[in-house]
C-alpha cells in the first residue's frame, strides 16, 4: 500500500506541469504566415542564401525564432532561361506598420510571420494572402471589432456559420469585416476598390471544394490576351509549386482540384508525356492574384533564346454563378426584424432597441476608472465592451438586468482617450457574442474634470443621437505612489551605496490635481534609526544628502545618491502627501545664503495680511495620506547577498497601515519563454525516466512464493 501511494503522488505532479506548459504555449498563438505577391517591405536582413526552394525559405523563417519575415525572389535568367532564387530572412520588418507603403517588385513573394490564436491554423506555407489598401465593397457577412489584425484573422478561421473566404481589417476604426465572397466571386456587386488604411486578406486555408461559393471549374482565362502568350508567361514567371508527370490534360486538372498542400488556382499542361520529364505544373497564382491583373501578360517580354520547350495550355479556376445569382440583391448586413407588439413610445426612444429592451445607462467618474452601469427593463444576454478593445475590456452578461463595465483611464486595455483633463471612450452593448447588429447600442462616454470647483461632470451621448445628457459627480482624488528609479529610469528594489537614484511621488497624468509632500523621513528597517529628509514646510533638511523636490508633470521628484543606515541594509521612506487643485506652489527654503524652491508644500494664501482671511483660500484637506516605500541598499561587493538579505531581514511592522507600492513584473522575454519550454521538456523527461526505472525494478525483483 505504501508503494502504491508513492506512485500515485509521483504520477500526479508531472501531468500538472504538462498541462500548465501546454496552456502557456497556447496563449502565445500559433505561428502562421501572410503572403504578399510582387510587393516588398523594408526590413533588416540578417541572413541571405541562394538557390533555395520557396518552401525551404519559408520553412527556415518558421523555425528561426528571430525571423519576422522572409523575402523570396525568383529572377529569370533570360539567357538560360532558368529561375535563380534568393531567400532573405529579416528580423525586423515594416510590414507590421499599417502606414508603411510596400514597393513593387516583380517575381517576389513577401511572407510575414504572425501569431494567430486559433485551433484552425492550417499547416500550409501561408494562411492568408494580403493586399494592402484594398477592399471589396458591399459583401460583408459579419462585422466585429478587434484590437489587432491577428484577432480579426483568427475570427475568420473560427467562423462556423458561413465559409469565411476573405477578411478586411480597418486599422483606424478597428473594424473587422468577414465575408463569404472574395475577388473571384461572380456577380455585378463585386467591386475590388482602393481603401487607404484597410487591408484585404484571402483565406488560403480553404480546401479546393471551398474555393468557390458555387461550382468551381477550370478554363482558359478570357482576359483579352492570346492563350499562348499567357501560357508562356506562366511557364517563365510563375514559381512552380508542384510538378508531376500525367497522361492527359484531365489528369493534370484533377491533380489541381484535389491538391491539399496548398490552394491550387491554376495549372499548365505541356502536352503528352515525353520520357521522364514533367508535363504538369501546379500554381497557387492566377491573374487576379497579380497586382497588375491582365496587364501583366500584355507587358511581358519574350525570352531572348528559344530553348525549344513546349509552351503548353494554361488554365485558371473560375467560379460559376449560382442559379439564383440573377435575382440576388445587395446583401444587407446585420438586418433585424421589428417586434409588432412594441409600442410607438418604445420605437422612438433612443435608449430602446427593436427587441423591446430599454437601457438606463449611468456613468460614475472615479479616480482611476470610469464606471458604466446599465439597467434594463428585461433580462439582457450578451456583452458590454469598449469599442476596439473587445478582447481586453469587456464583461459577459448572462440573463441580468443590472451590470457594470469599468473603463481604465490609462494604458491600452480600454483605450480611453484623454485631452486636457477630458476622458472619453465608446461603449458597445451587444446582444450577440461575435456579431454587431442593428439591435445593439453604442454610447459615447465622457468624463470632464473641472479644475476649479473640484467636481466632475460627465456627458453621455449615444452615437446615433446628438443630444447630450449631463450629470454632475464628485470623484475621489487619484492615489499617489512612490517610485524609485535608477539612472536608466527602471524601478529598483536593490541598489548599492552611491548609486544615483530618482525618488518620485506621482499621481496619474491628465488629472486636475497637484500634490505636495512634507515630513518625509528615512528609517532603518529595524526601526532603530530615523532621519528626516523633508521638514514640515516641505524643505530639504540636508540637500547634500536629499535635495529639494522639483516638478515633473503631475509628479515631483528628487535626484539623490543611495545611502543606508549603519545597522540595516533596508531603508524605508515615508512621506505625508496632500492635494492641491491645480499645481502646488513651491516652498522657499533657506539653505545657508541661498534660497531654494521646493515643491514640497501646498498652495496657500499669503499669510500675515492682517485682514483675517489668511485661511480663506486654503484648499488643504484635513487628512494626510501617508506613503511608504522600501529599498535595499548594499555595500560594494554585496550583490550576491541581496536575495538573502531581502528574505531574512526582519519585517518592519510599525507601518502595517501604510499604503504600499505594487511592483509590476515585466512581460516575459523571448529568452524566458524558451527557457520555460526547455524546463518543461526536461521535467517530462525526468518523469518518464522515473517511470521506466520504477517498472524495470518492479519487473526484475522476483516475487515471493509462499511454500
């Protein structure tokens, strides 16, 4: 029984490690590629190699952790004629900048590595074909808002209600358009147009039978160019994805139709087989993929030397019209139906939708967030989120008539915008988890911080109605915090004596408040020694050790050299902090024969006027806010003891009521991610070795036989 219990424990913990490792890897997304045809972006090339195949070049970039993009060119040597290839791996690329403009480059494929969080990422060389600054007009099946292009592409791969053949992403409005149509869809409403700031993507993870909405056939392209000229251009300027020997044109056509390693869009049949030479070439290109379309073939040059090879016949896939195409109308996106039981009052109320749900939206302006609270007249199912930040700033609502969304006022999670103390955001109330419909509501939320009366007013305005609803609210002042930075502006916890440090007391930016500090002391961690650095008036006690505070935006700071107490490595700083409305006035501090201004006191009226009104403009609050921060100061050569000292020195318990500063750990680096993967692999290997040893030992020990 004891041996069985030990094995049960041994069998449990490694599987937990495996699950955690797999979950961590899944959060990073899956590596995929987007491909651009005959377009090139600027980038930093760190490796170049000649005469690789297209798929070898792309495979190298996939395996290289530093590779962000691969440029593959296949230049035709007119004297041979043979294609000479060049593969360039780039660790930096401007392709991820929506404002960057690509350069035209003939016979070149540009492949950009992206991370897509989807289980449906295919194992093909690339998942999407990208065309910058283009879109299809009027053929959207779904509209969602995503914060990144990658999230939009993942939505296309995950779509199950219809076959997502193309995507358009607007980098400005963050709109993601999903469509079951693409450039090859037949019909009078297909318009492939220029659209600055919008990129068009075609899903290349589709199977051959999904390439068209209706029947897919192959025929000679009817583009106003002779068949032999198009076929000759394809044989010289197309990169051959696959070639094989077949017995007939029908066999070559069938090979293209059933091809699964890439989406085959055209093929070149060079006639009956001769010897062992290949007579069937398959391509992922067609004339719609080329930036110049049919004009590409008109401007093509003939080879200087005729090598006598057969030109052959070139065929492209063509999507036939569906039977009901002649009667189709322009699709209406996000259409909803009216409920005939709704009253006219409900129909005309801007806070009610067509489903009969009415929304009572209230906004509360807090110190570091905007709280949007919603009441409904009937239970609501759906989600509420910040426009453009549906992944990072959202709340799922399940059958509730009262819910709230908190919008952060800083950072990118909710994308709150601020200008001169006015904070604004856009909130969406959406019924469906993915698709926005006409039944949804969009509200523009705004909080304006009034500098003089210390009140906060906010306005709420639905985007579909110009009327403004104003409510006055009294917010709490934002909490201050202490940060200690090194010479490179990094927060530190452990330093050495003499290091130049910046002591900062700060509050969030774009608030109407100012702060001042006084009665600042430095204390040994064991509380045996105390040293005052800023007095009651906000002046430095000894500027040679701790200089006066100077303003830096909404913060104030002092640059000093690290010191510590004789009997303790730990130094605790404590300051009393109060608020001003607007910037605080400096204190005039006398030090020797010099006068120094220090932003360590509140704004106050001129005292001693004799009119008895000296306190009439005093905006000081009656309550002090006490801040504290600890730092570990080492002697030279004590770096190896820093962790031991931090773990074993007595905790200073006299300041249990003080506000503490939370140190936010940085995001994991690429090196740490790789180290975690190696560690997981080693732990799994140790576990398997232990199991093998256990069973081998159990098998080799002879069983006891009772006589």
